[in-house]
């Protein structure tokens, strides 16, 4: 019985945290805050890397020059 009450209070508290966090994220977005990780490459670097890839340069060489993974370069569009 006590475990049941404890479980319910945990679910309620979790929902309150989720609600408050979501509201905080929305307020931050409204202020123009960018959420998440900072991009590894600038827009100029992305354009440059795409051009190099289209020119036939090896992905690992391009990635090494920007100090990123080859997967990062392969995902660029």
C-alpha cells in the first residue's frame, strides 16, 4: 500500500517536472534562444565541405581538415 502511494507520488512529480521543463523551453524559444548542441561546422564550412565532396575528395580527408567525423560530412546536404 505504501509502495503504491509512493509510486503515484513519483508519477505526479515526474509529470510536474515535465510540464515545468516544457514551459521553460517554450519561453526560451520565444526569447530566441537556440536549444541543443552547437553546430560543429559554420554554414560557410558546410558549403565548402559539400563542394569538396562533390568534387570527389575523400570524406575522411575533408572531415580531418575540419576536425569532425566522416559521418558528419556524409550527412551534409
